[in-house]
């Protein structure tokens, strides 16, 4: 029943969409994974159909009409492979499309100490707005089970036909091209969603009863942008691959509050308006967010697997985070093999502050103030048990592990049954921004993977110096020997 209601609401929204052709897509080939890098837009459902046909796997009814354009980048350097996938758009037939901001990456590498293979995956799940109940909140400035929570489920509909009095709500996607340093040890790439439309659903994350109010969304919002940029730095001698992920949540420009799509009030930076466009008052969208004490947060989760070992995650003080909640704002969460070898670490204290651009004080958004973010782990079932809310995410994520067959085939089966199942995540974590007001936010946490270190690197600067010294020493020894052995003159 829940899924039926949600689909009904989505169909109401889709009724306002226009036909938008998918961008041209390339095919994903096995030989791509033998290269040092690639960047291409792939119709991932085409890839899935090809794989299913080759392996006699049954696909859902009507699947031949589905398309999912994903911007994929790949780095294969110093024994580490990283595949990134950012969703551009999804179509389920010839007329309707969705633009859901989904971001995932999968890493394969050998551990530093025991040289064992690891598959690590991380996924951005959603934005979540929240109102904190100060008298009973469990975690200050972070969404928890005692707060009013609103899942900001971005769908990217084109709602421009709702009426002339309303803004054009047509989201777009821009890719940030893959680029590297000359030595191939530093890489950057990303994706930007602009004019992004999102529905807000009242949500509960109690692990004993996770659910959402799927009768009608409480609000519809439009963000200037939602941007993800990634910076990967590989240090083959230290045995680390550090991935810094920068989040930019653009300012909120439009807000529809009420019974959407039947009775609502529209807020923007000039005031608030009725359904027919008549101005009702001077309270702006930023006044509304401030008066309702709304804050913003990001929900991510991370999973790791090994062939013959299980993995677990804990805080620096040794507290397990898999089924527990801990504040880690100035700390980190490390993941280990079951025999104690560290395989990765996510650092939140490395960049605890975020930038906030006050649009009212500075409409050009050239200046910013700095505030402290909060980070904490969350009980997995509180989100994983809310499957109806993430139906589209799950529908796409379950196919993503198919790429592991080209990255490291020995872990393909385990990856396929684990990575796509949110309930099997090592941990969920929440990044929250208590100072918000609907303004632009910039923030960047970091992930460190501990890869097998190289003992020498003849092509690097250190290796070159050692080689020159070695040659010099050998030349000196040869010179001395020749001098000693040279016949004396009578």
C-alpha cells in the first residue's frame, strides 16, 4: 500500500513533465578497466541488459524501455582502482524522466600490511532537513529520532507547466571532467545538479519502526544546485589513497508549502504568494526557514568486503558504530578486517567547519561565514528499513556491483549481495549544518584508504634520486678499482 501511494504521487508529478531526450551515451567495455583512466557517460541499464542476456538473467517487465545515464570515471593507479558513478537522469518510458542526485564510488585495492583484496563502496543517499526539539533532542544540532525530520527526496521534475505565475523548475546536470596531475597521482572530477527540485516527506528513523508519511509530500523546494566534487591523492610510498569529497548545497530559491499539488503557499526571496499568484505577505523563504528553525543535513553510508574476512567499523576510542550512534564531529571512523588490520578511515575532524553564504546580506554570494558542522553515526535500520522512500535508489544500486566483475572478479558475488543492500552497510553517517536559513553551504570530509605501499618507485622523484646515488657510488667504486689496478710506470 505504501509503495502504491508513493508511485501515485510520483505519477501526479510526472504528469507535468515534458519529454526530455537523454544525452548521448557510450558503452561500458571490459577493456575500459585495463586503462589507467576513463571518463564517459554510460547508459547503465543498457550495460545491465547486455550482462543479463549473456548470463541468462531475468530482468523486470518493461525493463527494455528503461534508461539510466550515469557519468562514470575510473582511475587505475598504483594498485588501486576507483570507479565513480553519478546519475544524470533516468527514464522509465519514452515520456517521463527523473533526475535523482545519486553518487557512489567503488574502490578495489590490496591492504597495506597483509596485501589482501578489499572492495570499498560509499553512497550519498539524500538531503534531510530537520527541526530540533530542544527539550528532548538526543544529539544537539543533528537529526535524531526525537526531532522532526523531512527527507528531501530530489527528483528533478520539470514542473514548468504548473502555471505562469510560478518559476520554471527544470533541473539540469553538468559533469565536471576528469583531470589528473602530470604524474597521475592526483585526480579531480565531479557532478553538478542545477535548479534541483525536491519533495519533502515527513520521516521517522527509529530502527524499530522506520517509515515515512507517504500520503502527500509536505513541501516542494528548489535548490540552486547540489554539487559533488572529488579530489583523489595517491601516495604509493605512504600506502594511502586520500579521497576528499566536497559538498555544495546551493541556496533554496523556491518553496511550496501545503497540500501539494492542490493547496499550497509559494515562498521566494520577495515574499509569499497564493496559488493564483496573489501576494499574501512579505515573509520570504528565508524568513520561513528561520522561523521554523529548519536545519540541513546529508546522509551517506559506507560498505566494505573482503574475500575470507569480515570487516567492522569503530570510533577512535574503539566503540562499534554498526548498530550504535556516536558523535564523531572532531574525530573519525575506522574500518578493520576481523583480524585487526586497518583498511580505511573517514576523517570528520579534518574539516569540521563549513562555509555559509548569506544571500540576504550578500546577493552575489562572494562572502561567507564559517560555522562548525556536526557528524555522527546512525543506526543502520533507521534508514535501511525505509525501503519505500528509497525505491528508486535501491532499484539502481542493486545493479551497480556488476562492475566489480571487471575490477576484481573473485569478489564479484560477495559484492553483488552486499553493496546493494543498505542493511549490510558498515555504517551510516550524518553530516549536519545547524546554521542554515536556506543559504549556500560548502563542506568537504575526507576518506583514507590504506593501500599496499610500494618499496621503490624508479619513476618518482625519490626513486630517481636513489638511482642517481647508486650510479654515482658504483662509478666511484669502479674508478677506485681501476686506479688501484692501473700498472705503475717504471
